[in-house]
């Protein structure tokens, strides 16, 4: 943004805490392993969606509504390429049309009903759904390049948060809340150094103290043995890449948060943590099957840490949301310079 471009306004709290989403984005709606042959119900900003994996392993997304009597398709079963509704067994295919009715009389035609379908992609361990109109082909999908990379150990968990998504992204952009997580030794003493803003992205650069340094093979044990940890300065960058979040702490850790806002008072998200093995150049000379075995054996080893952090954050966000609902006009105080640009971006996107 040029220095002469006027900044869009910071929304009022009442606008911000009820702001909608920009549907023309790819949202992270499920982890791949959650979508098996049984349909899964997800909600993206008020739209109920049935996700399912067909007999060929392909994932599809349909409006979660049987065209017959409007019950939830997600309570049905997968039959070949279609979902068979739980009630009368009508089969609805990936195009959203009825492909079979088990009790149709000879000579009776299938009704020409059609329900909404959504473009979905399975990439980097997650199911991404495009919530807008069109196929989303020209809309960038953030992706998690570390998910399949042999040099990164992945862990993931879900966030189910009784609050508007603005509270969650502000929590993730305001690194001064390391205080809340002191007992988990996540990071400490963050100082905001610089903020970069682009039309759909905000990067907040902090300098922080990290407890972990993953530079020798045995240093991985710091992840399990707190006495081995030593505070040392590391750059901590957090980025709002609308509608998602990405961060890095030094060279050793990357964390992503994939947002799936459900309603103005409910946000689901996925938190994905990567520990880098980049420093272990000797490991990289070993055969790929062995490196894959190392990666797979350590998969989800940070799950307990993530769940602990999420519990603490969600408890705070629930209180923020409750306080807003109790008095939507009451203003708070803010000193973190990264928050106003985040609020502007939320508002701008909600209007597009
Ligand atoms: S309601 Fe779905 S088949 Fe009748
Ligand atoms: Fe946190």
C-alpha cells in the first residue's frame, strides 16, 4: 500500500464483532483423516455442508440438506459416488442432483432437484472448501508446504471456540499473550518490531525469547524435558493471510491456523505445528524411507502442547465474547499496533 493511499477505517466494535467473512476464499474445513466414508457435517458461516469421500477416495461437498424433506444429508451413508439419505434412501450425487430413488415406480421419473455443491481440494493433509461463487481456481489457497516435507514433524489439533473469529485472529496476532501460556513455555517477552501490510495480508514481526533450540539431534529432547530448555532471542513473525494465520519462531517452529468461522459467535479452526529438522544435515543424507519413518513416528508429538495452549486461549476468548454480548457498546483499551490493521482487514474483507 503506498503511503498516500488512505487507510480504510477501523470498524466500530459492534461492526467488527459481528462482521461476516469473505466467502471467496479457500477455507480449511476438515483434516483429511476426519473425512472417511461416513459423511461429516461442517458449517461455514451459517451454511451447513456435508463432506464425504466417495468409493474412489475423492472428497465432495454438498449442501447438508436432502432435497426430498430437507433433513441432513450428513446423517446418511456413502454409496458409490453418492450420499444415500438416512430417511428414504434417495441418493444425491456429487453434482447435487438425485441419482436414485430406491422405491421409484417403473415409468416414474427422477425429480430434477439440485442442491448446492462446493468446490473442494484435498491438499497438505486438509480438506479446503471454496465458499464463494465459481470454482475458486484463480483464488490462491494458502497451503501447508511443510505437511509432506520430510524435514518437518507435524502435529495438529482443532479449536472450537465460542467466539467471533476476530477474537481468535487478534489472539494469534498479539504475541504479548505469552503471559497466558507461561506454564507451557511457548515463548516469552515478545516485542513488536515492525508491521507490514498488504491488501490481504498483515505481517507482525516481533523479537521474542524462545525456550527451544533444535540444532543437535539430542536437542529434540527439549520438547519433552523442560530442564533442558534455555531462553534465547529469536524472531517471531505472525501473519494474517486472510482468512488464515501463519507464524514462525526462529528457524525451528512454524505454526498455522486454518479458520472455518461458523457463526458470529462460534469459530472452528485447525492449529498445525511443525518442528523443523532442517538443522540435522546428517539426517538428510539417510535413505528417504528412514526419514519418512522418523517423520511419521514423531507425528502429533506436540499435540498435548497444542491442546493445552488452545484450552487457555479459548477460555479467554469465551470471556471476551460474553463481555461483548453483555454490553456491545463498551470499548476496550488496546496498545498493540498490530491489532488495528487486523481489524481493518477483517472489515474490508467482510465488505467484499
Ligand atoms: S428426506 Fe431424504 S430421502 Fe426422504
Ligand atoms: Fe495463545
